[in-house]
C-alpha cells in the first residue's frame, strides 16, 4: 500500500508526474510560481524530503542540483488511493460508491454513457 500524502505533497507529485516523472528543483519552483503558489524554499525541501521518506520519490544529485524522480506512477497512486477510499468508506462495495455518486447527481447520464462505452471497449480489447 502506498502511503497517504498531504495535499501539498500531492501538488508536488503532480508537478513531477507532469514532467514525465522527473523534475529539477528549479522546474518545480517554476510550476508552483505559474500556479500562483509562492512557497518558501524550506517548505518545498521539507515536502520533497517527506515524499522521499514515504517512498514516492528519490533524488539524484546532478552537480549541485537535485533531480527528483517519481518511484510511484500517477496511475498506481490513483489506483491505490481509490481502492483505499472504497475500502474505508464503503467496505469494498463499489456499488455503494456509484449509488452515492448517482444519488448526489455527481454521476450524470452523460457520464454513465461514457463509462458504458469505456467498459464495452475494454471488453473488446481484453
């Protein structure tokens, strides 16, 4: 099981994933600035260190710079978190989750049709 991450840690992971799973500290800073987030250097270093401790990242020195490399892919992280969510809130019952989405109007008829096409296409490919 992949460890949980904070919202701030997830933002950093999303930046690294968007860069093909590898990003220099300067690239991370540029992306944060582009989204209007102006975090302190120490905050970012702390968050990156936590991600390394949690086993989601590793870092390699390139001269005086650090290259951060994702060990866990975005797809694997999403899958793990989705399973954890369903198990925690719905005791593994995906139907309960879908029923909640429908009842709360978060899953529309259009979404249903798209999911149906995806499911049918998946059956043909598999």
